[in-house]
């Protein structure tokens, strides 16, 4: 898939291809989080397909597409680090050079993607430079880098640069809104310096933390440590529908964990200990009553009652179940 902010560059490259004006080396740059590597892979797939569509997208069915999808295309090589943060050693480039004199086995393009190109060590960069000085027909080298300034100028000057720009703010917010589960898309985009995929990542990380915090409050209210009214205010700050669906998932998991030692298909497999404790603290009937209360709140969302009152209703019910539990213990 070509992402919305890559469309213009994609069109330009495909036009050059149709006109037989593709360069021997491309440098794909732009901020992190714009999926530059995806752009390079899509371009490689497009060049290795024997029947791309009018927009240059690979057909997905030919032999070239099949080999590319399973990762065994003989005319495609991706050079990268073994571990993030490491350098790309000269051996990787030597391996490529030893193969580069050969013509493409499938009779079309040969494509090598180097990502991130700024991780090339000096020897590897020099070695690459030699191949850039003696280009081979029907071979395209695609360098991908968020920090092109780290590359030797001699390499940069031999590549045609594609600078992928972040999308316009409004378009990015619109694209993000459907992917961040009700969180503030505009705020996330700012936190990610305008790079939409980075914003999605932030959202995923932040959402997980938030979910953990709210589950802590659930346990705290049940144990009488947290004030249900204060907790309701916190629960009401993110998207209420999302929080209530989390809450129903916690109770369902607590029920499953109470019923079986190692139940399959948990909704929150990362929270087993906390959910087990909740399950152990309450009777089955109390858990079902709580679940009913949450479902009722989900059904009522968006009606006359405001969501804060619904959250208070749920958390007061949890607090009441906790108090009953304390009395029993006495
Ligand atoms: Zn194809």
C-alpha cells in the first residue's frame, strides 16, 4: 500500500520508470515515521513484478511477486544491520558486489535496498561508492535514510534523492483519527513531530500505559485504597466507550481466570496477575453483576446521562462490592 503522503513521489518514480529514466541509485529520505522503508520495498516489488498495474503497483500473482512475497526473489537483496544501532559491515556490501556483475536471473530488474544507509561503516560506504561509480544496467540501488547528512557526500551526489514530506496537518489528523482509538490525534501528531506512523506508535505505547493505570484504579477502588469518584473522573478523560469496553474485558477475564487455571483466549493476557486477584476477591455472582453494570453503562452512553455519571455508577458499584468483601472478612 502506498501511504497518502507518499503518493506524489510514487507517481513521479513510476513516470520515470515508464519513460525509461529511472536512475541507478535512489536515496529515499525524510523524517522517521513516514515509512520510507515501505516505500523502498514497494518500489522493489513493483520493479520485480512482470505485470504491474497502471499505477505501478505489483500484481501480486506473477512469479516475481510470489518470490518477492516469500522472500526468495533472486534479484532482490535487502542489506541492513543485524541489530538496530549496529553498523552495516563491509561483508554485506561485498556479498552484494560479488553478485552484482551477474545479470538478473529473472531477466528484468535487480534491486538492492540498503536500510538504514547511514549505518554503513566507512569501509562499506567506500566499497558501495565504487559500485555507484560503475553502474550496471537494470540494477537499482535504493538507499533509505532519515539522516542523509551522515552519508559521505560522494555517495549522496551519485543518488537521485526522493525526499518524502510529512503530510499536511489536516490530512494527517484525518488519517490518524481512525487509528488511535479515540485519543487526541492532533496532540499525538504534534508529539510525533508530524510523522503519522510515529504518532501511531506513541498512541500504542501510551494507550497500554493508560490501560494499566486504569486497571490499577479498578483494583484500588475494590480494595478501598482509591476514591471511586476521583477514579471516575480519570476514567472519563479518555474516550469513555473505550474505557468501558476495557472494563468489561477485565471482568470477563477475571471470570475466566476464576473458572479455570489456564483459560484460553484471554482479552488481557498481559494482566493475568491483577485480574486473577480481582477474580479471587469476588464471587461469581458479584462479577456478573458488575459486568451487567458496565454493559448497561455502555448501552446508555450517548444518551441524556453524561458519561462521568456513568463512570461513577460503575466505580461506586465496584467500591460497594469491595466493602461487602471487607465485611465478610471480619
Ligand atoms: Zn506481479
